[in-house]
């Protein structure tokens, strides 16, 4: 596939960075994954807003505007065949001349992007949807989970816990037993016809799929929607649970730690949510 690195388009396998790149040595960088279907990006504006905010929070100085990012995304879609593509965007603090923790001065950020295949856009059809099974565990990452940092070892270790148990994801809760997010997704539950998701704070990433889903539910359906704390106990007695992310959209969860969610089938509120998401995703 064709990638982008510091102003150049080139085959991914030919892209080279320095071993002194701070993204490599420290995980010192910010990233995004923007989904696209047939050459059309989903949530491009909010994805770029979030990346610019993340770069500002960690003081990486890259003055790119939306048009510059759009051009890279569009070139990558075209050069990679305009299929179902996740566009990965990555900015690290760049390659220093030594390994030293403090932010270096006068070092240009490394800008890298590539496209990878994702599943076709999900459709509102219970018989075609993939049912997800998840584990749960206490969140042992850091307290800056609102920053989309490339330092993902904490997330990777939590994802692996679910994977090793034969599940597709790991839902995380804090030391108070409050559900925050999953290792690479946001979490929603349905109880008595209401859709509930944890409020945004430093314990979770402000997901763009979460943002779009909340927006379309409020604009185009009568389904009550709440951003409020969810306890693990509530999650375990929910009628439906969903996990959301750019690469899977709204994924229905039918099993938590080996126990069925609701009656164990994909639910009707998921169907309604997926129907409206699909209509308004672009
Ligand atoms: N994961 N929470 C975490 C920890 C995530 O890593 C992600 C995204 C989300 C969902 O955010 P969004 O809807 O904007 O994709 C929530 C990406 C896709 C990844 O790391 O591959």
C-alpha cells in the first residue's frame, strides 16, 4: 500500500524513520484513525479537531489546518483504491539527536499516514451483524485517557486480556466500579429503552463514533439518550451493550465475561441506532 511520510508518498515498506524518533523511543505522539468507505470519509472534521487539540495539549507544534489533512487523506484513498479504508494519521515529536526526556527545541515533528483495509460499512441487519464478546477488568492505564496518545501499551495490555480469554474486547472500570470505556472503543448500554454512555472526562477518549451516534440519536429518533455514570453492576444487568469505534462503528455486545447480555441476542435498539447512523454517517 501507499503511505505518506514527511511530505512524500511512497510504498509503506519503503517508509523509514530514525530510531531516535521520539514516537519510537517514548511513544511521544498523537494519532487518529479516520474511517472511509468508497472514497468518503466519516467524521473528518471532528477527527482533525481532536488531533489538533491533542497536539496542543502535548505541545507538539504542527500548524496543519483541515485542508492539509484532507489532502493527505484524499491522496491516500485515491492511491490505495478508494475501498473500505481506515486512514491512520500519526504525528510524533520527531527525531532528536539524543535520548533525553525534555521536549527538544528546533526538531520538526514526524508526520506519517497510511491506509489499511477495514470491514465494509456495517448494515442495519441483525443476521449480518457481528456479535461481540467482551471481558471486563479494572482500568490500569493512566489518568490522561482523553489524549489520543500513540503510547498505547496500557491499552494493548488490556486488549490482550480480553483476547487471551477468547473475547473481542475488554471493557474497563475505575476503582469505584464505574465503567469508563473499552481498550479501543467507547461503551454504551440500553436499559428500559434508554441509551446511556459515560460522560466525557480524563478517564476516556472522546470518541468520534460516540459523538456522531449521540448526535444522530438526538436529532433523528425519539430514543432518550443520557451521558451519565454507569456502574459495572448496571452494565451486567443492561438490556443491550454496544461498543463504538471508527473501525467497527456500533458493535453489539452479546456476552460479558461469559454471561449473556439481556436475552443474549442483538437488540432492537441497536437496530434502530444502526439504521439512523447508516443514513447519516457521511
Ligand atoms: N480506537 N477509546 C479508545 C481507547 C480508543 O482507542 C478508541 C479508538 C475509541 C473510539 O474512538 P473513535 O470512535 O473516535 O474511533 C475509544 C482506534 C480506532 C484505534 O486505536 O484503532
